[in-house]
């Protein structure tokens, strides 16, 4: 098994900051409890199997099992330095800002 990581070590807050900068609008990381997250997904119309898969994956991510640390493997594989997440998000800014038909998640 080979772990791959880009040049940036990111937490959820820093990813939100990068998204905010790339998209030019308010983006923030909001830590919600699992029952609230399930309710938000149900409100968006996700089916039970998808909700279960997403919440199980989220549990896996926040357990610390998934850690992205900068490493040289990506550069060796690509033959060039890897892009940082901020640069990648800037490239996707127009797509990220496209309106969707999905209802916005709001906390009341």
C-alpha cells in the first residue's frame, strides 16, 4: 500500500479557508453531530444506503485513519511537483460556483 499526499497538510478549517478564497464567497467548516448530519442528508433526499455509506466513511476519516501528509511519492510518480490544494481549487472555482438543483443546507 502506498499513501499519497500533496504538498499541503490540511485540516477542515484550512480547507474551508481555501474554498472561500477560491470561490470568493463565504465557506466555513461546520462540525455537526452524526444525527444532525443524517437529518441534513435525508432533507436533501439521499437514500438510506448512501447516508449509511457517507456516515461510515466520515467516521473513518475523523478517526484519524486517513491522514494526508506531504510526501515525495506523488512527485516521483508524476515527474513534477504536485499542485497544492489551493491551486487546484482556484482551477475549479467556476465549476464550484455553478448553481445546483440541490437545496442549500442551512442551520437554523
